[in-house]
C-alpha cells in the first residue's frame, strides 16, 4: 500500500471506494476525529450500526476482542467497521496478536488503526505502512488557519467576517479543536443571527496561552523593554515553546516591515491593510508600532532573532538567557537614547 493524500482519501470515501485496512495518524486531533466520523458515515447504516461497529482504545482493549471483531462477519450489511484508537499504546506482544489481520486484511471489515504519534522505525509501524492505506494528518500551517476557521464555522452553519476570523485566530492560536470549541460557543452567543462579527469574538472567546505570545510580540513591536521582559517571565512560567516564541516575534517584525514599505509607497487605510494582509481592525496598532522603527532596525532585529533561534536549538537549557539577550539587543532602554545601529 502507499501513503494517500488527505483529499484523495476523502474523495475515495465519498465515492464509496473502501479498503479493508487503514492506518491513520497525526498530531491534529480534530482531523483524526473528523476522519473517524467520515468512516462511520460511509461504512455504516444507521439501522444496523449497533451490530456492525466496534471502537476500542488501545490502552484499555483486550486485543483478542479487537481481532475477533475484525474477523466477525457483518450482520445485514456489506461491511463492519472496527476502529482501534491510540494504537501507539500497544505493546509488541499486542501488535503480534494483531499481525494476522494486518498481513491478510478481512475484506468484509473496514479496520481502522489510528495513532496520534508514530515511530516509523518500529516493526509494527513499518508493517502497517506496507499493508494499509495510510493517511497522515499534519498540523495545519499558520497561514492555513483562517481557511480552517471559515470551514469549521460553515459546518456549524455560521457566517464569520474576515475581522472576526483574524481575531479568533489571534486568540485561539492554531489548535483546531480549540477553534471548534470557541466557534460552538460563538454559535450559542449569536443565536439565530448566525453571523459572527469581531465584537462577538472579543466578547465571547476565551484568551489562551497563544494570546500571551501575541502580547510579547506586541511589547517587542512597541519597543518596550520592561514590558517585554515581564511578558517573557509569564511565558516561561507557562512552559511556552521557546522556538515558537521566536517564530511569532519574527512574523510580527516581518509584518511591521511590510507596513513600513506600504507607508513608503504612499498607501493608507484599506489599501495599506490589504497590502500588508492586516485586518483593518488591527491596522492602527501596527501603524503605531511601525512608526517606532526604521527599516535598518527591523532588518537587524531579524538577524538577532535568527541568531537567537540558532542558539536555542544548540543550547536549549539556557533558553531564558538567549531570550532575555534578544530583548536587550532589540528593545530600547526606557527613556534613554537607543544604542548605535538601532537608532530610530
């Protein structure tokens, strides 16, 4: 068998092209759950679901029961569906017990083995990759999140404005399950109106750890050394990923560079927001920050961030030192002239 692209996988399910064995894995729980729902919708008839569907969690399952379910004939239906979740919890002995139905899949059963993480060096995983139709659901990239917000909103029969999309992304980060949970809250909040505006998001959505990273990036953008150091302490106490912090600040600095370029080209208002890909709702905030920087300082700050990223990867145990040093090199001393090379 081979790796299957997610879009092809969904298309095959919609068209009823089913294999007897699937291996589905990835670190994004929303996508794993969504794939499980698609299997249930495609394979099962609601009238005979109780006879033809079994779901197991690897940590709790008796593996001989799982195998018996896979080998059982369907009742009043063409196929059974058996789902084994969190398969990374299986022992080598348990994998060996499942090996016969992996080596020779049962044609009358759709057996789905799901895992949130995998070690492709393991014999059991290599066997699955060889024998099963395999789908990997990767975490979406940052620039894909707005599209996912619109998609999930659509599944809940919500319309959502662009400004609301960007604010929701800012407040919830990139975890799709959290985004879905907040959109469900918003559905209750807006009720029959069915349209979500930016003020609805501001009123109803819970701030998460991701928002504190934005606060830190904003402190850097405002050239506020004291606030940035205070925010850093909070982030480290929360156990935030240091590489992720640097990535977010670099993204923020690049955005300020784009805003400055737009200003230099004489763009204002909606044209500038469109040029910089900034929601108009946030434009004034970025404008205020961009005016505190010149292009040379922004470019030098990106160099400092790249050096910090490299230092964090080579010596992660000293992460707080590298991050504090980044702030000291980047932000001005309060009420004092900025050091040479970083002049406003």
